[in-house]
C-alpha cells in the first residue's frame, strides 16, 4: 500500500515557477514509476511527466522544455519543477505511483493556478 500526498501548488503569475512535491509512504518507493498528471473541469486527464524506477524521464509535449521531474528515493519524494508557467498550465496536479501489473496509486491533487 502506498499513500501519496502532493504539495506546493498555488497561484503564480504567467512566466513564474512552482515546485510540486509528492511524498510517498510505504516501502519500496524506488521500485515505483512515478507520474504527474493534471486535469481541469473541461479537459481530460493529461500526462505531464514520468520518471521510471530507473530514472528515465518522459514529458508531455505541452510541458517539454519547461517542466522537470525528479525523485529522491532516500526521501520517498518525487518533484515537479515547473518553469515558464502559462495560463493553460492551470489545473489540479496529481501524483501517481505505478509498478507493472499492479494497480496505480493516486494522491489527492494540488491546485495550480497561473494568472495575472
């Protein structure tokens, strides 16, 4: 069982930065692929970034070059550094943990609002 708690969301002006964190409880954090998704009331859930258990990173096209995903296995935490934020990045951001052939775990989400 893995519990995930996101933090770091908030209100930021266009062009600004935020760093999201996702703290995981439970054991074997390093064996999970960690993912960030985002969702708005009018758009489908969108994959933002993935970092595999081996450290390989994958980004959604809309955030590539602006967002960076990283993980600290010693602290059971995954991060999402978001730079050059745009109003269209406004969404609830969710953290997810996944291992092959297992059900994914999800956090409760953190709101990011990009507005002047």
